[in-house]
């Protein structure tokens, strides 16, 4: 058993990250760790209520960014920080990189303004590892088009996802010690092999 780490999963809609979360949680669990899987926006009762608004209601774009961070503040206080303090592992389906990518890249909000909110909400805390599942836009679009009941973000156009993906990749290059970019066009067995290697190295 090792002291818990904070792992985040990121990628544009349709990049296929969600299917890999259970796999990584099982790997860590198999090594004797207590693993908590959670998601953003969400992870708490209040956060899930905010998620419902964020994914379905029209709102000012800065309101959207503020609510993402409001949900995150609650998530940190109720779930993430207590779990890490206990020595548990935490896997979050999205975290602050998503706000920089979607609200900063996709929505074109000011990155310095988002950085102020990041400093406010989690000064001194960053994920230990961020797995960025990357696919070309056409692949993501085809996966989304096979889905029914698309939410507000999933209904966005190609330009939005191009800018979101570009900001994710820019951040991966800016923080290479924390990010691992995974080519999510590979067959699942290949992605699993990559995940096995990453998990055994942490
Ligand atoms: P997602 O994680 O893709 O869940 P699902 O797989 O159930 O659709 O959905 C969350 C959406 O919220 C996704 O479109 C990205 C968006 N989002 C932001 O725009 N900013 C953020 O800070 C976060 C955490 C998510």
C-alpha cells in the first residue's frame, strides 16, 4: 500500500476517457489501495445539482466558469481533500484542466481570470497525474453522433472542440511532469497496456 495520489482524467467529449476510469481504479485497487472515483462537475449533492444546471441551462459564460469552480470548491472540501488526507487514492473524471480547456479554450474566456479562480479554490493543490485522452475531432464527433440526448457541451460545433483540444494539448506541453497524453484512437487493449505501464510507474 502507498500513500494516495490524485489522478485526473481529461479529454474532449467523445475521447473515450470514461471507459478507462474503472480499469485504472481496478489496477490500483488490485495493489491494495483504497480508491475513490468521482467526477466534475459533480461529486457531491450540491455539485451534482450544479452539474444539472451547467449541462442543460443557458447562462452567461462567466457564470458557467464560476459555477464550475463553485462545484469544485465543494468537491475539494467534502470529497477530495479528506480522502487524500486519509491516504486514499482519488480518481476524478475531470478537474481544473477541463475549465481551462472548455471555458478558456472553447469559450475563449480569459485564462488569467481562470487562473485567479484556480488560486482561490485550490492554491497549492494540483493532480499528481493527469491522463489526457486525445483523439482527432472527427473521431470524437463520430462517437458523439452515435449518442442520444446530447448535453449543452456535446452539442457544440467543431471549432469549439478544436479550441478545447488545443488548450488541453497546450497545457500538457506546459506541465509535462504531470500530464500523460494517451492516443485514444488505439484499440482498447493497447490503451490498457499503456495504462498498465503508467500505473506500475507510480
Ligand atoms: P463529461 O465529463 O463528458 O461527462 P459524460 O461522459 O457523462 O458526458 O461531461 C461533463 C461536461 O462538462 C463536458 O462536456 C465538459 C464540461 N466541463 C466544462 O466545460 N468545464 C469543466 O470545468 C468541467 C469539469 C467540465
